[in-house]
């Protein structure tokens, strides 16, 4: 926001100081995230900036740790990089196996969380629904309760059902953690939804399923997608529930990173962390674009 021309010198000084304070707070928040990006290109197996890196010497930078993501666990990592080499990497590289597991688990967990969360949000948005606040508190409790408590409860509950050590159990656990984000996002979208459109469609003879898919869903779709993206990020980033529920061979990226820190500290962790940061930025950008589109559909000027 520009400083008005009628501002006093003291007001101008405060505006400049306010901007500096905001910039320092922002730097304090993102510095721990940004610092891992250059460190992931370190040619040395260290978690510190070397002299060559500080002097911007090209010899101090390398892609070796990104390459290690493709070779760690391979049967023949030094072979010629032909089709067989890539197949070896695809089937045996530990980081790729963890990435595939994370994507598959996150995909199905997102579908479950988005479906159940959207249905719950539609019910909670009805003014005639009893005990709305109590039900809302229960549904979003996995987001409020410490994750270690939720993971412990899931472990004992899934043990009785025989779901521990299965991908179904992991998917359901991740969906449980993602549902609150979908509920909050879709509920916020429904707060500006014009219910007269639903009543008008019903008065014209539309059945409830048809009204939902032809009227309601197209208007709340940006909120549904945003909630789904939050659920996917939650699943992709979850490690505590996986440690409790997954079998030893069921590795995800966060669990592989956890094992790497415990067993052998390697800058490969920084490389995969950098990739995750880039993915998070892309997802957050998508969410912001969807938020602005939702505001335009509801007639609200985006800020």
C-alpha cells in the first residue's frame, strides 16, 4: 500500500519501519526452508557451506545428491545409463520406491478425504442440522489433537481390525488426518454459496444428486480442489502415523528421510527436501489461484 501524500513525517517513518519489520519476520520464517536449497548442491558430504560455495566457485556445487536419489539401492548404479539402467533405478532405487509409495498413498487418501470431507461439509452447512458445533469439533479434532496421540489411537484401533502393516490402513490413516482440512476449506466456500440456487433447481424438478452435480459442485469445486490439495500435502508429509501403522518395508518419502537421519546422515535428504519445497510452492500457488477463482465466482473481488 502506497503512503498517502498527506501523511506526516512520523506516519511515513512508521510505514517504512512497518515494512522492514514485516520483511524481517518473513525472512525469519522462510530462512530455514531456503537455506537447504543451496546446501543440496554441495559437492561435499557436509551440511555446511564450504569455502568454495561461499566464494561461488563452480567446483563447490554439484548434482551428486540428486543423482544419488536415482542410484541409492540400485543393483548396478555404475552401469551404462541405458534402458536397463533406468529400469534398475525404477524398480530398486529406495528413494524412487518411497516416492511411488507416497504418491499412491497420497492419491487414494486424497480421494477418500475429499469425498468424505465434502459430504460432511455439505451437512454442516445446513442450518437445520442439530449439534453442528459439536460435530464440527469432533470432525476437525485430528487436526487439533497432537499427532502422536492420534497415531497411537489409530495403531490400537487398526490392530483390532487387522489393518496395521497394510496399505489400506495407511491410506485410511492419512485420510483421517486430511479430512479436517477438506471440511474447513469446503465449509468456507459454502459460507458464500447462494442456497436459493438449490431451491430453484429443486422447484424445477431436479433430483438431489442431479442438483449437486449440476449446480452445487461446479460452484464449490475450487474449494473442493483446494481441500483435496491440502489433504494430499498432509498425506505426503506425514511420518508419525506411518511409523506406527506401516510395515518395515512400506517406506514413504518422510519415513525414508527419517531413516536416513537415524542411520546415515546424507545430503540426499537435502535434495529430496528441496524437491518437496518446490512441490509445496507449486501446490500453494495452485490453491491461491483456485481461491481467487472461487471469489470471482461468488462476486468477491480478490485481494
